[in-house]
């Protein structure tokens, strides 16, 4: 082979095994290998997460099914005990014993019969009660406090003619009264358990009992007596072992995991096959973790999932147990060891990951060999792109010998670069022209929109004021004359009737009062429509002193409404205005603020020097912590006749205040947040510019920021 051929082969091997020497090759290799080098780890992570979550969910579903099976079997155990006692209650043997009587020399026979039945039925105690719930025959005499058996719901059900069973908690004294052996069997020493909540007790001495009561009828179907019995679950290992055998049969759990079942009294294990250690004794007297206790006993919910049981994690299911009064008295638990199943899952996932890695490695080698054939043309195109990025817009791939798809791609790439260069030049020219046109048109539209908004607001306000003025001028005279006639005739009526008017004195007073109210409303209308007619002389008014005067006038109402007043009077300038009109505006705002705080609150009054429309002036703020004003109402509060106090206001207070302030060249602004309060700000010039109606700018600038903008 010629030396040049050997050199070419060496060069190709160098590019193949050292792709970092050529950026095009490196990028192409990264593109080809990315699905393997990046996708496989991501896929493995997804498989790990989903597999673990899915497997854990399967375990939770299994323990949920196991818990349902355990509950059903536990219920069947209770029903089996109850049905056995029902059979004994209807037996001929018991009927004969009752016919002979339960007193005298027959008392011993009845007690012996009850003891025999209790032994056969597996009962820990059995007694015979009369039709009033009092003991007729018991194994041991009961103290007085335990003789009234009707305190138990199951006994009351039996006295009503219905056999009934339920779980119940017997006190240590109750157990001792029934049998000292029961009390001794129930007592468990509490064992310190990791994760369990603190407990001051050293022993659990109460008894968890399956309590059954069955009515006994005579031949005529009449209630003759009641049988009451019970099976204590403390240390009753036979029941939990049967539950465990039913739920976890030999093939129900894989590997070396093992199932367990437990009955709790409160949070204490009183019957369980959970071991203190893997091969140790039963964990009687240990307690459940604080998290499980809070959810199951505290909130009455079912716990499904991983839980620390005594000294190892188990996939666990806990369900609350209730007595006949619906109180949570304990828990039923089933579960199985988590570690063997978790270990099996990790081994399975590890084998799957190794298989993935092997397939990825083989795929990487195949991808590298396949990518080698397309390195050369793409490298030239990549070099051209770098030159263009560096600013060499005329760079091109040039002549390509290959006629396959890659060669065609390189030639088409050069043609596209030529077309893009021409388009770029033309688009840049158009973009420059468009920017100039857009900027000019935007400025024109902004100016036109601002002018249109101001004109619209001014037109709406002027139309409202014109309509109100015409209405007021035409109606005031027509209303005042009848009102005057009514009031005059009322006075005449009082004089003519004298003492004869006494029966209708209150009605006459109400007519006079309502006529006076009509007169006041007409006066407010006239003041709003023609404020100039009500204006007095102007004077240089100290607004801070005037605020103090207004507080004196409203102090009684503020104290009665439990309103705390805070003043910050910092204004030093005086304003030229009619003192009475400004006082009317401020009192109206203070009263409105007080009414917005029916439960009491804080009223802040502030004055300060400020610039008003570019000239010297003052700003007076009245702020409350009341209910606030809704956004949909805020735009209408200065409209004539608009009010939210349907039974109290006329809707003219703020309108008149607004008309007074704007007539002196000022304006009123408001800011409100529903639920947080409202702030009114009165802006007044030191030297007013008088106008006969509110100006559009004053009307439009109702809202402001707290910095005064």
C-alpha cells in the first residue's frame, strides 16, 4: 500500500478515536450518542422512581385488602360468639332451669349451667339478668356500682328484645368484680417503644371486651331474662393468630417476609403476634408510633403504608375500633415485613439496570461506526457556520464532490446563505423605516387617547350636572310650597284640636318630621346644583386648626362608636376658602369614616403642605380601618344620588363635598381596599381658582398613590 494511503488511514483513525480534535465530529457524535448517554440514565431514573412507587402502591393495595379481610373476619368472630350465646338463650336446658327458679337450692344449678355454657362458648364471663337489667345469677356477687347493667348499650338493646354485641372497655375494678383472674390477665406492663408518644402510665390494666347481650323469651314470646357475656381480648392470642392465619396464608407473602396481626386497646398492643425481636417473644405492652396514633385514634382515619412497628419497618394497615357509643377505643392492625420485599425490588431493578447498560454500550459502538461515514461534509458546513457567526457573512461551503444527499445539502446550504444575505439586507432597511413610523404613530395615538378620555369624562359629568340643575330648578319650588302648606296646616291642626290632638300626637310629629326631611333634601339638591348660591365669604383658613374643631363637633359620636382617633397635623400653609364649607366637607368625611367602622377601629386625620396642580396648597387625609369600598362601587361614589346606605343617606353628601372642593380649584381623591379601610384626600390650593362646576381633571383623578402622585 502506498505511504499516502497509510497516512490517510492513520488520519481517519485519529479523528475516530479522538473526536475532541474536530468540533464537527464531537458535535455529531454527541448528537448521535445523546439518546444513549443521556436518555438511558434518565430512562433508568424514571424506571427506578416509577417502579419503586408502583411497587410500593401495590404493597399498600395489598395491605389495604388484608386489613379489609381482617376486619371482616374479626366481625365474624364477634358474630360467632353472639350466635353461640343466642343458641344457648333458646335452649331447652336454660328454659327448664328458669322454670325451676334461680333462687334457693336451684341457684347453684343455674350458676353451674351458666359456667358450663361460658366454658363451651369460650366466654370469659356470663351472667343472667332480669327484665330490668339487674343480675339474677352471677358467678360472683357484684358490687353495687356494677349491678346496674342497663348502663351498657348492649344490655339495653337486649332488654328491647334484640340480641346485640359490641366492643367495650372494662375498668380494672369491673374486671376484678367479674373475676380476679380477668383483672390479672388484662394487666400489661408498658414497654418503652421507639417513636411512641410519651405516656405517664407504667401499666395498662383495662380490658378490651367483646360484650354480648341476648334476650331470653318464654313460650309466649315475652321477655323473661337477658344473658350478658363477654370475651376479653387482652392476651387472647388465639384470635390474633387465627386472623393472621386467615389473612396471611402460606403462599400469600413472597420470600422470607412474614405477616402479623394485632389488637390495640388505645395505643397499646394487648393481643399480637408481632415479636419484640425477629425470634423473640410477643410484643405485648408495646405502643404504636405517635404518627399512627394521631391519624387513627386522633382523627379516626385508616393508616395504610410503611410504619415502624416495635423495632422494624412494616407495610402496615391500621383501622380504628369503636365501642357502642361510637368512641374510638383501639385499633386493628395487619402488616408484613417491608425489608425482604424492598430487597427483592432493589435486586430486580439492579438486574434491569445492568441489562440497560449493556444494551447502551453495544448501541454506542454501533452508533460511532455508523456516524463515521457522515463526518466529512457536515464538518465543512459546521466550519462555514462558525465563520458566519464570527462576522464573515460571505463564507460558503464551496465545491462539494459528493453527489449523495449530503452533497446536495451542502450546495443547497450555500444557496440558502446567498438568499438569506439578500433578504437580511432588505429586511434591515424595512425594519429601520418601520421603527420610525411606529414610534411616530404611537405618540399620536397616546395623545389622542388621553384627549378622548378627558373629553369623555368631562362630557359625562357636565351632562349629569346639567340634568340635575334643570331638575332641581323645576322641582324645588313645586316641592317647597306643598311642604310649607303641610307644615302650616300641621301647626293650625295642633292649635285647633288642642288637647283633642293628643291621641294622634305621635302621627302629627312624624308628618312634621318627614316634611322637614323633604325640605332638607331639596336644600341639598339646590346646594349641589347651584353651590355658588350657598357660598359665603372666603378667609385664610388654618386647616389643622379646622380639623381640631371638626373633632370637637364629632367627638361624642366617635367615642360612642368606639373609634380611636389619631391626628398628624403638619400643614403650615393656609388656604383661602369659606370656613363653613370646608368644615361641612370634613365633617361629612369623618362621619362617613365612622359609619364604615360599626365595630370600632382607628381614624387617622393628617394634614401636610403639598403641591396641587403645580402650585402651593395643602392635602387633608381622612383614613379609616373600616370595611373598605368595593372596586365596582369606587367609580360611582361621587355620583349624585348614589349611596350604599339605602335607608339612611340621600347620596348627595360626597357629591356636595366634591362640588365644594372643585369650585375652589381643588379635587378629592380616594383609595380603598375592601376589608382594609379607605383613605380620602382633599387637595386645596392656597389661592383658589373658582369654577361653577367640577372640572374634568378633578373628576378623573379620584385615585392616588400614597406618595401623593
